[in-house]
C-alpha cells in the first residue's frame, strides 16, 4: 500500500502531566503540626478582631453609643484568641471523622454534642483569663478562679449565664462554620486525589501507547533494511557486507535510547544519516539526500525515531518506484519558538503513472499517532502530494532544548557541528 497520500492534520488531547506524588497526597492528613493551619486560624480571628475594633471606634466617632474598653477591645481579644486556639482542634477532628452517607445521623449527633463541648471549653477558658460581668452586682468578678488571691472562686449562676449566653453564637457562628470548612477542605483534597490518579492513569496509558508505537516502528525499518541487504547478496556481496556493518551501527544507535521518548534532534539526524547511507548503497546514483538544517535546531527535543520513518517513506514509496530515482530534502528551522520540520521528495523524471493508489502505511500513521499522544494540540502534522509525483511531510513542534548535546559529532552533511 502506498504511503504517499495526503493525511489530515493530526489533533489530539494533551497528555496530562503532573509532578505531584499521588501516594504522598493520599497519605497526608491534616494535623496540628501543620503551622499553616495555626497561621490561618490566628490570622483570620485576629483580622476579625481588628475589624470589629475599627468598626466600634468608627461608630463612636460618628456619635454612636459609648463602649468601655473591656467591651470592644479586651474581651473580644480574649475571645478571638481562644477561638484561634480551638479552631485547629475542631478542624483536624472534623477531617478525621467526616460526615458520610452511611454515618450521617450518628456523626451529626456527635457534632452537635461537640458544639456544646466547644462552647463549654470556650466559656471555661474565657472565665480563667478575665473576670465576668455580674449583672446583679454591677461589677466584674471571677467566676471560676481568682488570680489575685490564687483561690477557686466558683459561681455557678455566673458560669451558667455565660454558657447559655455564648452557646448559640459559639455553635452556629464559629463551631459549625469550622466543621463545614474542614469538610470542604477534605472533599477538595479527595477530589484532587481522584483527579491526579486519573491523570496518572492517563499518562501511563499514553506511555504504554508510545512504547507500542515505537516498538512497531523499529522492526518496520529493520525488516525493510534486511530486505535491501537480501536483494544485494546475489549481485554485490561487498555492498551487502557494507550494508550489514551500517545496519549494526544503526541498531546500536536505536537501542541506545530505547528507554526514552525524547532525544536531541542532532541525534535523530545522525540516526537518519546512518539509514540513508544504507539506502545509498542500494540505490547508488538513483538516490540523493540533502539536509538543510539550521544549527540552532540541533539541540531541540524531538520524539525518538521521528525523522527516519519520514525519509524511509519518501525512499520506499516514492523514489524506489522510479527508474530514474529522485531526491529527498530534509529541512529544519526554528521559528517563533517552534521547530518546523519538512521532508520533501521529488523524482528526477516526474511521472503521474508511477505511483499507486493513495493510502496510508505504518510509518506515517505511527508517527502521526505518536505526535498526537505526546503533544496534543501543540503539534501540527500535515502532508501534501503534488501532481508531478512530489510529496512533502510537514511537522511543527514546540521548541524544547536539551540540557546538553550528545558527545559525538554530527555525521550529517551541511550541518554545523556544535560542541557539547
């Protein structure tokens, strides 16, 4: 089947890539050792305290009611600090014991009881830090422990009044919002877990697909090369022997980067040149290959075994069908931070009858699928056939430079060598 046929421009979904370790994310839990949790708690409640003080002072300046310092500064500072201390505890417990469908009733009752305990702890800490206002005596007095005398000063009516006074506000304005925020943070983390796991599975699927396509390409050119050697064994043993030596070099270069999907464009050129040398022995003067490669493209990252199947396609399905032979031109330029490649072949004696019916073979199909899998919408792959039998493949990829070039010199004619 002829591979010299127009192929529509390849498009595909981008491969999801994430450096986040999903296992560590799943094992990580919200703990009281996380300083960010405490910083967020104290930052929020102290911010609310400052806003409240500013609001009351502004209200007084505009002619509003006058408040004592204890009412708008001292007591709110104590209460907000207590909330800042208790909030991380409630947050961590809520993430450890979330409300779920199978335990929603039991956990809801548990959280309501926790709200009452939260209010009780807040009141106890409050009366330990500062005296409480006694409405009957019209003065502040210690309700649990008297710090000036270091004696217990237990006043149940005052404690009961403070507890009932703060119960509704503590539970519905502070405790429940903390529980809701904790559940939201927990569910968001679980959502991210599933999202990252899905991305990892997609990446593994793409990786397996790339390995399959690559393993499909390597035997493809190997069988074609062995067929070329076989055709020379009965006519030119010396040429066949040289081809076997070149094939050995080619296989060594191919296996050297077998575990990588990306390599330098310089290495791809060397690999393709090794293949071209084998084909030149077979075709002789009937084959001419030109490389017009800009030096700045040599350190570009490209898929491994990208260029050779395109040149092979031009030789096998274009030039080999003409008795006069033809010419293959490989061009590479860097433009707008993109690597633009083209492989163009033309016959020395153009004819419209020398080509078979259009089709698409393994070389172009595998290359197109690999580019779609690796680059998605960031790649362009297009082909065109001309009336005189000429054929061109164009590829455009985002330019990504390798850290350093390979340590062997370029064997490609017309390409400036770049030191590693």
